[in-house]
C-alpha cells in the first residue's frame, strides 16, 4: 500500500506543483569551467555548477506535511503563484525522503 501511495504522490500527471531541486555537481562544474560563450553566460550564471532534478508533488500534501511549505505555498510568497518552485542545495532523492 505504501508503495502505491508513493507512486501516486510523485506522478507527473496528478501533480499541481513541481519542485526543482538544484544540487552541486562537481563534474558539471568542471566541464562548464572550460566553456566560455559570452552569449549565454548570464543565463547560466544562476545554475552554473548545479544539476537540476524535478519532483512532481501536490500543494495540499506538501502544506499539510510542513509549516514551511504551508507558508511558502499559501502565504504571500511568489511560490504560491508559481507551478515550479526552485529548492537550492538539495538532491531530489533527499527531498523525496523529506516529503
């Protein structure tokens, strides 16, 4: 039963919010150090050296499980109006365990 619940919880077509987890990736950072294109330099500035992973979730479940998510999703913050929420410095595996 718990396995089925986990499958439903993170299913993309049932989700109403996407958590984008950004975590350090040394291999990505090293490969980008040699890449110097000025055109897209500013676009990559915020995500350089980070790997993103998406977690599909439900606002009400996140809010019920955490006061932080409750405030973030239903308070006066930009995350409450956005479908994608960026969570820096955490891997998707760890975030799924926290949820």
